[in-house]
C-alpha cells in the first residue's frame, strides 16, 4: 500500500484552524515536526470557502483501514478535548495530523512509533463545522 505522509501531501486548512494549531505546536519538540510540516505547506482558505469534503477541526469522519478491519468513526479534536475511548483524536497525534486536511476518498498515512507505516482511508465526512455554517467552532 502506498502510504502518503503529511509532508508529502499538500493539505487544505482553514485559516482559523491553522492559527489555533500553530499556537499548540512546540517547534523544538520532535514529536510536532509532522504537524509543523503540514502547517508550513498547507493551502489556506477562509472557513466560509472550505470545500465540504475536507477534514477540518472537529470534523467527524468514517475511516477504514485497507486491511479490512471494520470502519469506525473519529472526531478530530484539540488536545484538551481528546478522548480515545470516545473517538476524539488529538490533532497533535500522528493519526490526527494525518487526517487534518485529508479529503474523502484519500488515504491518511503516518508512521507508528516502531517505524511501521499505518494508514486509514477517509470513507465519509459525517460532520464538518464549515459545511454546517459553523465558521468559528
């Protein structure tokens, strides 16, 4: 399976998400390098101009792995809201960073701590704040 990394794929972010996430990133923390690379290379758009098929902050998505495991729902959250048991994934986690800015149908890839590649396909965007007119959420 060809697994893209956030640094290899230019993602679309809304300007407000970009500013909020940039405030959370510690440039000296190696764990934040992928987040910083995504922020540095993103195409920025106004929240009102966000395409309805792009994963943004607080979006709820249905994802599936290519190995055939059952699909699951995840919500992209800020670190203070993250709760794995509830499916709330921190944007600063490898999976959260990989999902941010992904489009429906794309494969979001990241590297596990042991160096193996992992990926999830974005099958559906169940909720996106911008598509619902919630531009400041």
